[in-house]
C-alpha cells in the first residue's frame, strides 16, 4: 500500500485518472436495481484517494473545475433556455428569491457567529448546495494578497 501511495504522490496525474476509473467502476455496480451512478461513484473514489494526502497541482484543479462548469452548462443550457420561453418571469422571480435568501441567511449567520471568510464561503456553498460556490470562493481567497499563503491552504484547527 505504501508503494501505491508513494507512486500516486509522485505522479498526481495517475491519481486523477485512477479516481475516474475507480469512480466509473463503482458507479456502474448494481445491487438489484440500485446503483450510485458514475458521478457519485467518482465523488466517493475521490474522497477515498484524497485521504492519501495527494497534492494535485492548482492548474489541474482549475482545468477540471472549468470542465465541470462547461459540461454542466452544456447539459442544462438548452433545457434552461427552452424553459425561459414558456414562463421566464416566474422562473426569474423564484431564482432571485432563492439566491437572495441563501445569501442573506449565510451572511447573517456568518456575522452573528463570527465566522471568517473561508468558513462563511463554505456555509454559503452548503446553503446553495453548489460546488461552483466552493470553487469560486477558493479562487477569490487565493487572490487576496493580505492573506498569507500558508493560511490560504491550511484548514482552521
């Protein structure tokens, strides 16, 4: 096991593709009529392989995050625009109410509980249940010049 861990730490690209392969395999497994699906399988494989403390370069994270955003938009975009033709105003109103409610609730809770920016961003991502918020918040935190580099990558203890 140590050999595998060391090899994956030295060649992070192998860790990424191993995660995808194992995730696809897990997602395709069926127990009766139940299966997790490839997205959940890949997420579980990523969590398991992530426990080996493998550091993936930031550029790889950005590329895969951008691919995630692209594929989500590519899949959902046409449905979104078709729905706008039918009932755009109610959809727009619901979207604005939902976004503002989540934002105000997360901001208020962060101020009341004295959370730092990173924790508040994590809470906002949970409120929206959106992984894109985490990616955007991480990028924003990494661009802040007043935060030391060690604090940007180190979780709070």
